[in-house]
């Protein structure tokens, strides 16, 4: 629940709850499952697993960050749900860290947790928790909340505001993003994200782990409405993050896939952030040479498993650390 996150594109990380279901190839080596399910045994992943709400103390941290940001005059970014997906359609029980089930009084009062008998109550739902989360976002106007999902088709139905005329609300401090690992999932997820243009000032992509080439603009390809295919147009994606995979089973990324995204963004004037190579990086001999585990790619450019720290963040000798300008 990092106060000052090690993730390069955010200031803080906040997890309202933990747990998720794998939905695509990017999920294969999920670090959250590896650490918080397999290692720490705090939550069970999967459709028959658990969703564990974090503590009230943890939920209070964004209020503190908001005060600090207001005092300093410098906005802070908050990556929300690195150990979950805000827009997962979870219908199962919601527990606390003690394994007690969430209960909501049917008449009046806040939810509570118990394994004992209860009457005139119902089970706590994820919609209840999401409403609390969105209320927290509204109470922290000095924070930019980054909601990253693999389920963009659920955003408009879940980003709900009962006080607005149409049931939805534009939040100027809520950035919406989708994970994109290859062209198949770009084609599935980006059009759904673009439907949320009227809900957020920033729509972004996290192409990590990048498992295949992704074309975001192609003048020879037509979109569904018959126009030139371009997701990086003025009404499209505002920011692209790219990175490789880390962890014990990390898959390598062809350097040309990163370069292609960099070049597409540059041509369209879209900010590009290269987060990391991951475990694998282009091989080059040096004074502390390590035996190469060459992985073939499009340019026959050897890749070597050197570890995330040594692989670093430089792409062709340049640090790409660009951030979007918020739409008004």
C-alpha cells in the first residue's frame, strides 16, 4: 500500500481491496497473485477466491496525501488498485483481513465484518465499496487518481454517480486507462476506453508487459466508422506507458515493439513513458560481462536476462519520462 510508490509513473499506490481474476495473457505471471496469494496468503485469486477489503487506516491515507498536495501546491498521482481491478464484476463475498464477511444493515448504519449470526442485514457488495471509493476520489481534488483496468467495458456502468442527471459523472481528477499487451487486446480494449471520453480528462494505455507489437495508428487501415485508423488522434489516447515483464517467469519483449510505440507517440505528439525493460534487455558486452541467454527477435538483436535493476529504463540511450497535459 505504498505511500511513495516505486512505480515510475505514479506518486502513491492505494489498494481499496485485494484480489482479482486472470483475463488475458498479460495476467499469466501476475505479481500480485504471486506475492499476496501464493506468498503472503492474504487473499485467494480467481473466480472462486476472495476479495479482501483493506483497513480503515489504509483508506485514510489518500486524505493525508490530499492535504500534503494542497499544502505544497504540487498535485500527486495515485495509482488505484495495483492488487485488484476497480472494474471487476465481482459477485462473491467481501472479507476483511481476519476472514470475516462484510455485512450491511438493511435499515441504517455502516457496514461491519463478522462470522457470527446477523439479522436485517445483507452482504456487502463491490458496488458498495466502489461508491465509497468514488466518494473518496471526490474528497481528494488535489490528487489525480489513475484507474487502470483490463475490463473497460464495465467502466461506464460502474463509474456511477447517483447525484448526476444521467447517472454518470465527469471527474477531472480521475484518469482512466487500460492494459494492452498485444494487438488483439488493443483492438478489444481501446475502443471501449474511448467510449469514456466524456468521463475523464486523461485516457491512457499501459502496454506492460508488452507481449507483441501494437499499432495505434495506421493510415492504411480503416476504423469501424470508415475513417483512417488512429487511436492517437486529438480525441483519442492521451498517454502511453510501455514496459517489459519482471519476476521469476518473465517473458522478454522485442526491442522493436517498444521503439514502434515510441515512434508512433512522437509522430502524434502523445506523451510516452518507458517504464522498464523488465528482466530482459538488449545484450551488450562490458567489463562485467554475463553469459548471454540470447532470445531471437525481429532484428536478431540478442536479449539477455540481467534483472530489472540492471536492465534499467533507457531506450536507445534515452530516458522517456513524459506525462500528459490534463484536458480542460
